[in-house]
C-alpha cells in the first residue's frame, strides 16, 4: 500500500487539472451508493404491500422506485461523461510527458533497448496509470456501498451477519490465493509482450530488407514461435483465473442457497420478518461480490503499480539515463569549432574515434572523406552531442559543448543524413516540423534551393500531398531533397551533409552541389562525401582513417601530398569511366 500511495502522489501531477471533474464524479457516485442501499428496501416493501393488498402503498412505492431509477440513469450518464473526460485528459498529459522524456534519453540507451519497450509504455502502461482515478472511484464506491449494506444486515439480523462474514472470509481466502499466483505470471507475461512488440516493430521497419533477402518464411516462423509462446503464457494465466472463478462461483451458489435456507429457518423461529428476509437476500448478491470488488481493485492497484514503475522509471530517469547538457546559452553562434584529442566508442572497449584533432573556421566548407566505417558519420553525431565523448573536448566558438545547453548546440546545427526519416504527413507539415511559423514564401524558396519545387508542383495536391510513413511515396532522391529543404528552413549557422546527395542522380546532384556552393561564405558547411567530385571545391578536405585524421588540405594539395587520397580519387575516376 505504501508503494501505491507513492505512485498515486506521482500520478496526481497529471490528474490534478481534472479536479473539478473528479469531484463531480465522486458526487454522482455518492448518489449511486444511496440508491444501491435504498432500492432493495423499496423492493421488499412493495412485495409485502402486494401480499397485504395495500395497493395504494404499492402505487406510491412504485412511483418512488421510478424516480430513483431516473436518478440512477442520470447519475450513470453523468459519471460516464466525467469518467471519459478524466481518463482522456490525464492520458494526454502522461503521454506528452512520457514522449518528452523519451526524447531526452541518451542515444546509447535508446540503441540498447528496442522500440517495443517504449511503445508498450507509451500506450498500455500510460493507459493504466491514467485510469487509476476512475478505478479508485468505481471500486471504492462499490466497496463503500457494500460496507453500508454490511452494517444494515448487522442491524437486521446478527445471525445473517455472521453467516455473511463466514461467506466473505471463505471467498476472500480463495481470491487471495488466485491473485498471488496470477501476479507472478503477469510480470513474466509483460516482459514477453515487450519483446514481441519489439520484434514486430523490426519486422515492419525492416520489411523491405526481409523481402530482398527472401527471408519471409524464417521471419514469419520466428514471429509464430514468439506469438505461440506469449499466447501460452496468457493461456496459463487465464486457466488459473478460470479454475479459481469456477471455485468461487460454486461457493457463491452454495452460499446463496444457504442464505435462503437460513432465512426460512429464522422466519419459522420468529427471529426474522419476511420483509427483512427479502431485504437481506436482495443484499446478498452485492455482499457476495464485495470480495470480487476488493480482489479486482487489488489487481487494478497491482497493474497501476507495475505500470507506474515502468513509466516513472523513464520520467524520473531511474532506469534510462537522460542526455546531459550545460547551462550556457548561445542564441547566435559564429561557427568556429574544434576537436581536441577526442576519443569515443559506442562500446567503451572499442573506440570508433581515436585522438581526433582538427579545427574548422566559421563560414568555410569542409569535407570529410575516407572509406566506409572510418568514423566520418560519428564525427557529425558527436558534434551534435548525440553521444558523449569518452575523453578530449569539442568546442563551438571556443566553448566546450559540455557547457552549452541543448538549444545552443542543436538549435544552431542542421544535419542532413544519408537516410533521412520522413514523417507520415504532408510535405508542408514535414517542413513546418522544424519551424512552426514557416511562411509559404520561405517554404517555396527552400524547396527551390533543394531542387524540389518543380516536382512538388507536379503532384495533384502540391505541398499538401501526403507522403506516407517514412516517405514511402517518394523516391530515395526525393526523400533526400525534402530532407535538405527541411534543413534549409531552419537557417542554422552550421549545416552538416552526411552523404546527403548519395541517392541523387547526376543532374540533381549537380543542382544540389550548386546550391551548396551558393551557401558558401554564409554558413559553416561540413560534408561527408560519397563522391570526391562533389567536394573538390571545398576550402578544406579532411581524410579520415580508422577513427582519426591522417591528412588535410585542399583537393590539389591532397592529390599532391596524400597517397591514400590519390588512390581514392583514381578509384572514383576509374569507376566513372567504366
């Protein structure tokens, strides 16, 4: 219970804005309590009146019952409205908060954990936490109602009260045993469900490669195995529930029969009136259910605690470490930066970047060249502080990025990657993701620079065209040009091109190259070159080998002084000639 109260306190942060709806929900549930206590008494009175031929009283009680039922229906409508409102708004706040915190998690941690884990917590777990304020009201209302009924039976008949105590105690022992076993099974089931969600995510995102590898059968076989295993876990849990439900259901039937027999015996002995016997037996259905209300409530509490633990482990940074930034702010940067003896490895024991050193002046165009896997893209990731370096330092305008806040770094750097992610929105919405107040003129200008405007205007819906998940409706070149346009609207001082023209045809690549040339002397431009021919006009070219800079200079200087660069250039010329 201590854990529950602690989690409720945390969840209240997201539910407190719905205070007036919660109060309204409670108020109408109080109405339910009185109705549930009152109706069995009225029902008994109407039966007694009928047997006594008191028809006027029958009509009066019938009218009262009608009014009470109208009140019940009104209360049900009101509580339904409040319930949905409380859940919807609380769920939204939790989702937004959780999504915000997920985006703060260190990239190394995101890499280690599958998407299934976060999907589960964003959907299933968030839903159970948001639902707790409704759950509390529903079950506590039922429990309070039954406590009231319990006291009423005590007043009517001590013997029937004792009988009910025995009944409830017996059913409670059985239910407690069921809950203990099911809770153990449920923890294991949740872990397996996360794994399956992650695998399904991989199957969807990797569908293209699976098809190309002709590996559909093996993937579907593996999916079937995992689904079968998960379903078996669920079946085992449901089997336990079914077995215990059969036992408790049988016990309820026996106790119901016993209640009728005991009532008849007490009436015969003159210890219970017929009217009170009818009231008690009307109450019996509710009283037998109190155990189930309590057990269901405890299950909801268990689900809430588990889901809270999983959600707040993200929000409170218990399980998933968050990115760390400094506090210094640079609203406008010049664009000078330097790598000083930088070492970094995605795994601590395996360095990708080794004692890397270089300087780049503002408003210059610098290219990084080298074989695949040399560490070029990693340099860009480190510059954007997507990962923390192991040792050394990276400075922007002479200030260590360890000291700068997030906006000073990522708000001043735009990266255009080789495989950009295009969101399942319209072209216009994709562009406005990075600048909400983007004007049509700015948008068109960026698309013209990226050689995309003509293509967009050829589409039936133009800039309002939906482009599918991951930009599925666009070619590779079109996706990259859209990513370039999306980056250009940010108008940052530093622009990083991570092989951003690799999927473009020669004509389009030439246009993009011209666009980059047009930005020279206005921006600090870094390019990871897929083709050396695209960077020969750079102010500086850095040759990367095995995670370090081995040579630097202009194209002409490197051709003259660097054997490795000369070999790379010759290989490209040979490839073009073939």
